C-alpha cells in the first residue's frame, strides 16, 4: 500500500488586505477530510494560515488546490499545497530572479524610455517572458535599440528602482536562519551588484552591458546568461553546499526562470507569466515576497 505523507495547505494574503479571515478559513477547511486533517493554525494573523494533512504519497494535489481556490475566489488569497516534512521545510538556499521579482521594474523596458522606445521594447520583453521568443535573441535585439545612449542613464534608472514589497524581510529572515541567498538575472550586473549589496544577498550573477566611451554600445558581453545559467547556478550551489535538493528554493516570474523553478526543492512562481505559474510547485499572485517565508512555515513573529 502507498505510504502516507504529510502536506501543508498554506493560504496567504497581502499584508493588511483583510481578505484572509475566519470566514475564509471556514470555506477552506471542509475540503480537507476530517480524518486527514492533523492540525491547523495561523502563521500570521490575517496574512497566512496553514493546515497539515495526510494523503497517500502519490496523491496529485492540483485538483484539491483548484477547488479550494475556486471556493475562496474572488478574495485575494493564494492557495498552495506543499510537502509538510518539517526537516526540509525551511530552505538553506534561495536562488531568486531580480526583475519583476526582487525589484518591481524590468530594467530594459525602463532604459528604453530614454530613447522613446518603451512600448516596442516592453512588447519584446513580454513575449520573451511568456516563452514565445528565444531569450538570447530577444536580449540582443532590445539592447541593440539602446546603442549610443549615454551611460549616465544607468545611474538615473537605478535611483528610481523600487524593491518588491517583502524583499528585504525575505532575504534578512532567511539569512538570519542560515540560508544562502543568491540573486540571478538575465539583466545586467550594473543593477544586480547594487541590489545584491542593498539587500545583503550572498552573491549575484547577470549579464554585462557593454559600455564604450561613456555610451551604451548596443551589445552584451558573451556568453549571455539566461535560462540555462540560472539552472546551472542552482545546481552548482546545491552541490557546493552539500545540500539535498529538498532544501533549495527558486523564485521568478518569466520563462527563463522556469528551469530553475522546476529543479528546486520548492519552486515558486511570483506574479508570474501563465507558462510559469502552470508548472511551478507554488504560485503567489496576490501576496508579497513574505509569502515565501510562510510557505516555509515561518511565523510572522519569526521574521527578522
């Protein structure tokens, strides 16, 4: 007979939204069979609630997750079901995408504003993030449109970059608990170096934007780091640190994040494109990045 395994149903909501309350819990709880429910509790009042329950090891939780989400709609509540094994619940390695994940901007789209091509570049970005265009070719095309732009615009853009809500708390809490946090991006080192330092990531990687005589050259140094490089970073760090895959987490929003998201112990699609959300083990649409802490079983009182 199949072995029984524990699972965690985690409901999260945007802090302060008021959408996750006792009434919402009352709608969700009946979907867990009475004899399967072990225990439930609030991880953060009004922000996160979880229930541990038992199923057969091979159970597919997608239908259950969909039914609960339908019952809670249209409330702004994210519904996720993840393994409940406490030994691997709190991750020791986080690999995070930067743009539209750790920061709220897509830097290439913002740079295109300076040459009046935002709509054109944003359309290419959107198609690449949906997986409709090859990442390398899309990056080269967009960078080419910036040729001869004064490199001082990089400073101007960085000055208005905003962090994704919850980013500081996520990184600070995980590092305080002994996790390694790594920033990986298909964007540019000019921004990853600064964001990594600002949030105290352990390390970062991205592409190098070529600058010549104080102007953007319209090219990117080879090799271009995209989907495969992100996956390789996750695999290399997992091996270097002697971790089991179950102790790793990856988060991102675009198609070039999908390989690392699927390979991680817990892959999270954060406000992601449909192709990513459909294949990730967990998906956050409504909440901020502190939801990743709740998925790991952290209580609000444990946030650093």
